[in-house]
């Protein structure tokens, strides 16, 4: 069935008006996430106040270099290494 976006929008507005106040916030958050999912999720991520150790920084750089070279690890191999697949 083909739905008319204009009438669907009007229906959504009417349903929103019927919601109790305590549910309006939840719907608003959901709509914001649907409109801008990446920016919304990034604003909710707490910033890290922990500094990277030299060892961790080096490991990250090795991983980035490996990915640039196309040396990714297949998903099945990772599952096997963690005993999640035989």
C-alpha cells in the first residue's frame, strides 16, 4: 500500500497531540535520533579524561596501519579466537 507522506505527517502530529506529557520527551528524543542519528549519538558520548599510554597509542597506530594495508582480520577468525565459533 502506498502511503501519502503528507497525510502520514498530519497523522503523526495528531498522535503527538494525544500523548501524555511524560511520553512527549521520549518521542522527541527518538525523532531527533532519526533526523540526525550520528550527531545525536556523538553528543551523548562522554568524553574521556584518561590519557593514552604510549603503549596504547602505538597499538592503535599499528592497527590503523594494518587496516590501511588491507590486513583486516576476518570475522570468523575473531570468533574462533574468542572461542565463540569452532
